[in-house]
C-alpha cells in the first residue's frame, strides 16, 4: 500500500500482466514512436482510504537493462487493446478502482526489465520485474 500525502489518500497499485507482442494493429513506423510492436501493461489502482485522486497512463514507463525508458504515447481508442487504462486524469473515489491496459510501442527484439510507476505524489517510484517470457 502507498500513500498520496498531498491528497490524504491510501491506495493499492498492482501490475496484473505484461504482454509482448500484442495482437492487433502494429505501431506506425519505428522512427515515429520508437518501437515496431505493441506491448501492454495491465494495471489496477484502488483508492482504499481518503480523498479522491486522479490516475492516468503517464506515470507508467518501461525500464530496460541498458537504461532506456519507454514512456506512454498518450494514444488511445481505435484498435488498441481493451480495456484501456485512462489516458487522462480519471477520478478514483474512496472504495473505487480503475483497471486497464496501457499500450507501449516497443522494440520487438528485447523485453523491459521493469515496469515503473512514478506519480509525482510518491517520493519513491514503485516497480515490478518483467518475467523473461
């Protein structure tokens, strides 16, 4: 459990799955978004106690062994995998949860080492190890 001090809320956050490659449309050319296949991280954030706070895709990133970080594109809708995690601030009231998939254009020939959650309100980022396959 973590705490958003400035909004006086406690919450749980969990990564449910990492998938690569994801079936469906392929990202536009690699030079545009930096990846040649889509990957998704399925996450769930719950407000367990306190005031309403907002969640979005933007505090989430993928960290690679070589120090590379891949951030979200902000793309949503269309043929991207469902259910989607909100791309803009979604209010999470006490007792409520938000769950969905976050898409990333990634290089198909390597996998990230970690999934990182680093909202500004947290002093330390949270991270999860990505399994080898």
